[in-house]
C-alpha cells in the first residue's frame, strides 16, 4: 500500500515540477536560450543532487552531446555552475541559486553589447551625415540631415541612460533601488 501511495504522490510531484519546467522552457528565450535547454535547466533545477551529463541525458532522453551543448549555454548565462564532489571524476552541474545574479549577468552582457554597438552606429552615422551636410547644396537634404541628427542625438541620450541602468546592475546598486525579495 505504501509503495502505491508513494508512486501516486511521486507522479503528482512530477506533474507539479513539469508545470514549472514547461513555463521556464517557454519563457527562457528571453535569455537567448532554446526551449530544450530550458527543459534541461528545469531538470537540473529540481534535481536533489548535482547531475552529470549522462544523468541529464537519461532524464531527458536526449544525446549527451546535446546535454553538453545545453550546459555550455547555461554556464555562459551563469544559470548553472560546475561543482566538484570527492570521488566523482565526471563533471557535475547544479543550478545557480542566486537568480538575481543570473538575470543581472545576462542583462549586463546582452544590453552592454547592444548599447555599445548602437552607440558606435550612432557616431558613424553622425559623421556620415555631417560630412554630407558640409557638401550639400540642396535645402531639403540639409533639413533632412538636421532632422536625422536630432533623432540620433535623442537615441544617444537614451543609450547613455541605458548605460547608467546597466551600471546599476554591474555595481549591484539596483538592489538598493529595487531590493531582492526575501525568501521564507
């Protein structure tokens, strides 16, 4: 009777976990990560112990190569970490416990890169427009150049602001403005 009860309760536990894993997998694209890697993350998240690639492969029914690629993506996003246990020669992985840190790292990396690339594009475009403005004799073209330069100045102000926001995450100051939520 106890075995049957355990099986039923474990099935319910698995169903509850699957609900969360499915939602994580569905939304993990926000981190630039695929759904299948999101399922991998969920599997490692609910594991009682750190997992090897073989264990992940068995659990998800996917190749060890896929697990390795997925774990590498999660490591790059700092959503999992490699851990060491005495007597175990295979690499073990567990999820990063500080979700705030994981989000901050992904946010910083993605937005810093995009901001820098866009600021370079703004500067290059301004140079091109200013050069054209010096040689144009067409009044309408001159007006359009001025309009475009104003738009680029507005965009530049936005990216400077965004750079300040990114700095809040880099320094941890964001948590003074928006504190981490306490856990029970």
